[in-house]
């Protein structure tokens, strides 16, 4: 062969044919000899019998010699076959090892290294490499190698459209190269420092795709026999199948991991989201009930999961709130109805009214088949309440603006009327006219009180910082004394029980005056037959001082109690109905709260939560 | 206590009844009282003959009480000023204080209240 010549592998060598003529000859000779011996012993007499006997013996000797020679020749011929069969046996053993290596590991590098080892053994080579294409299928990269220096193959990239290796990859044909040129840098490239002389390049093909190239090389001239090539091809096919399988396995493994991770994320997300989530399967069994759902409906998720949504109330009375959601789930599950941003008012787990916003929808698999229904809900009770309160505030604010405008226009003339009537009253000598002027003054004064009350009520909230602060310990006794100077009754006892060292509260002096005067006036009013008014204050320790104004009076009728803070609501003759509204407004504006408790003929208690100065408070109103 | 030798006092209010009533009270208390119907008229009068004390309503057309106080205090720092109000928010009061207003009175007030505040403001340095 010419130097550096390469060829595409085909079938080569002669076939050994069987030689039946030898067997036929042997049978004929033996038959003739047998016939001869019978004839000699039956027909001939001495001396012919001896002559014929000697001739036959000579023939037998000759035959024996011939057979011995043939036997020897046969042996010599068979030896080559036996060796070949033994060799093939060995090779098939190696192939079996290779197949078991293929199925024993899912680590692609380990697998390729094993098979490469087998290939080297088969071809009696010491140099070998397996290359695989990169993602763009533009270059072949080394996946495994033997007999190379590491630096020679590290980062090696062979273009797929160039060279014998590239061609073997793109065409899918086995390429054998002989008489390779001597590599002057062999000592840098190969571990044994010797340049390869022969090389076989085999594509790794399976299932219609080429997944790489295997190359083995020998440093001596090597003739690749057809059996060898065919065996190597099978091996390469096995390797390619294994590589595809490993890749598929790794992909599916990654997909599984990704799925598991996604499920974990989803689980976590659903658990932590600020909405209740309830999912039922096609049978209606609850398969999901997140923490927030439990929080909203005061149910432990594990108590509900596994139950059928239709049986919830039957199961336990505590699932009552949840049962209000049954009809929605039924419509989504059985009639495949979808609800978006709907609202429902239910009886909450603690008995009160609860407003829920919800989405409900049937759930389908990607292929379209139904897999259940889900309900996502949020408790918006407090939001709804706040909205209602805001609407009320807006309403009051408009009312307030109007009132302020009217009041302003009326207060000035009233002031003039009161003052001028008083002037005239002072100067008037006629008692009848004096009385009339006094009536003018009193009526105008009453109107003025009304309007002042409305004005205070309509005043927009001001930040407590602007309003200042007071020490109740100091202010309360002075205010109570002020009040009693005009309003004291002999049969009403006023007791003050104030904790020492109370922190200052975020109310102006005017406001605390309004509060105390109003509450004490109401208490006095509730004590027509005398009794006790107690004013208490103590530090709650949570940024609020609690102040109580208690009386032992007639109490507020239960039907009236919810309305006491409503503006313009009054049970007193001549009352403006603004006193307690203003008290509530002042307290709410300051960030505090006020409550009232009353029992018929047992008395009434107002409890005020007043914010302490220097502690951050959000207005509760 | 009497105002120092007929102290000059200007009452500014768009309500005639209020003007009349307060002038009457303070004349009796010994002030030499003049009247203005609004802030603009008051500014003219003050520039012609600055009074010792001004009693002005906060809500007035054209120039309101706070604007009047700002003008007076910048041009005549010795003139004292008390604002009257039928309705005001704490923010308004705070703004009035920043403009150098000496005191304020909430309507309705009595003769004694206005007299004592006027005298107390006048006695301040």
C-alpha cells in the first residue's frame, strides 16, 4: 500500500472450503481391501495365497502411511482454524464484557472509557480517543482518551467539516488509514512518544443519528481484518446506543429533578401565600388546603384533607364556615363554572359576619381532561369595614365642610347678637324688656353652642404632634374641679383613682377638657338620684393609657347603646347629640379608641385607650 | 388697668355687628378705637396712621387676618395684633403665631375676655 493511503473498509480474505474427495477415496480403498482379503482367504491356494497376502499387506501398509500423512496434514491445517476460533472466542468474550460494561453504568464518561479500553484491546492498540459534537454540532470535543498526553487533548476541538475524523462523523463511514506520516512532535502528543502508523476511525451511530466518533491507532502497521472491523462496528453501535440512552436518562433525570423542585416551589408558594387555597379532585375529595385557608376558617388543614367537600358539615360542626363555600365548589367541579373576583358573605368561624373575595375554577390537565376544582379566597372583612368607614368619613367630611361654612357665616352674627343683646340688657331698666333681651341672648347662645359642636366635629383630624400632650395625673384633678365648680351635686360623689407616674398622652388640653366635661355631664345626667362617678387611669404598658369614666347610674338601654357615638343622636332634652361623637372623634384621631359598656340600673363605663406620647401609633379610626 | 394714654386700636372685621360690639366694649375700656371693613382698608389705615393694637378677624375677603398680620409686622413691628376667629384649625393658629401675631381670641368672647387680652398684649414689651 502507498504511504498515507486510506481506504473505506470492506470484506476481505479467502474462505476455507471443505475437501470431501479424501473421504470418498478412503471409503473406496477400504472396500477394495476388504473384498481382496475375502477373495484371498476363500479362493486361492498356496503359494498364490501367500503372494496375494503379501501384496495386500503391502497395500495396507501403504494406506496406513497415507492416512498418517493425511492426518498430519489435516492437523496442520486445523491448527490455524483452532487458533482463529480461540481468538474469536476471546474477542466475543471481550465484546460480552463490553456489553456488560455498557449496561453497568449510567455515567457517560465511565462508560465511554470502558468501551474505549475494550476497543484498544480488540485492535491491539495503545492509542485511542472518543469525540462527541458540541451543542452547535460544529466541533468535535474529546470525551475520553488513552495514550495521549493530557495537554495534547485538553480543550481540543476538531471542526466537523474538516479532516478524516470530521468526515467519518458527517458521512457515518468507517475510515481506515495506513502508512500515516511520522509525527515529529509524537513525544509531546503521545504518552509512549511513538507516532501512530495505522488508524481506524469509526462513527458512533445508532437510531439514525451519529453521536460521536471513536478512533484507535497502532504504532505498527496493522491490517484491519473484516471480522475485526465488523466487531468494532458492533461495539461502536452498542456504545452509541448506550450514549443515547445515558443522555435520555440524564435528561429525564433532570426533568424529574426540575419537576420535584418546581413542585417544592409551588408547594411553598401556595403554603405561604396570603390567600386561602382549597383544591378538590374529580371525586370531590379535598387534596389541598393551605395554611392561610386554615387561618381564615380556623381549621387545621390536616383535619380537612382527604374528606369529601360534600360531607364537611356532616363531619364536624366546626367546618360550618367552610360549608358556605360548598355551592361554589360544586358549580366549579360539576358544572365547570369559573368565578373571578366574586364576593361572598358568610358566617365566620367565630360567629361574626365574614366577607370573602374568591376565585373558583375547574382544573384541567394539559390534554384537557378534568382533574378537579380549586377555590382561592381571601378574608376582606376588615377591608370592607375600612371601606365603609372611609365612605362614612368622606360623607362626614363633606357634611363637615358644609357645616363649617354655614356655621362660620352664622357664628359671627350670633356673636354680635349675643354681645349686643347683653349690652342692651345691661343698660335696660324696664324688667319686661330686660327679660326679652335675656331671652334673645340665651337663644342665640344655644344656637352658638350647637354650631360650635358641629364645628368641632367637622374639624379634620390633626396630627397629635400639633395638638400637644397632657399629663393626666396633673390635668384630670384640675378639670374635674373645674367641672364640679358649676355642676356639683350633693348626692353625687366623684372618686379619682389615677396610677402614679402615668406617661403623657397625645391629647391637647382642650381635647381632654372636652372629653372629661362630656363624659362627666353624661354621668351626672345618669344619676338623678345620686351615686358615684369614678375616674380611673392606668398605664397598659403597650403604648396606651387606659382611662375609665364609670357611673352607678341608670345605664343606657341596650337598643340605644350602639348609637351613642353617632352624630346628632341624643336622648337628652336640648342635647346637641354631638358630645359623645366629638369624644369618639378626638380619641380616634389621636390614634386611640373608645368603648362603652352599660347595664340597666347598674351603670355605664366608658373605656378610653389613649396613646402615649413618643410611641408610634396608627390612627385606628 | 387702663390702656396707656388713649392707646390707638383698630378693629378689622367684615361683620358690622361684630365691629360695632367690639368697638363699643373697648371704647368703654378706654381705647381710641377706629374700624376697618376688611384687610385692604386696614392696610391703608395702618400705613396712614399706625395704631398701637389691631384686633382683626382671620377670615376676611381680599386680605385675610394672617396676611394683614404679616404686612403689619414687617412694616410696623411695634404694632401689636390680636386675631379673632369664629372657626379655625390648629394649623391656622400655628401659622398666625409664625407671622408674629401676639394673641388670638375665639368668638364668641366676653367683654372681660377681650379687655384683659388687649391690655395684657399692650403691656408686653
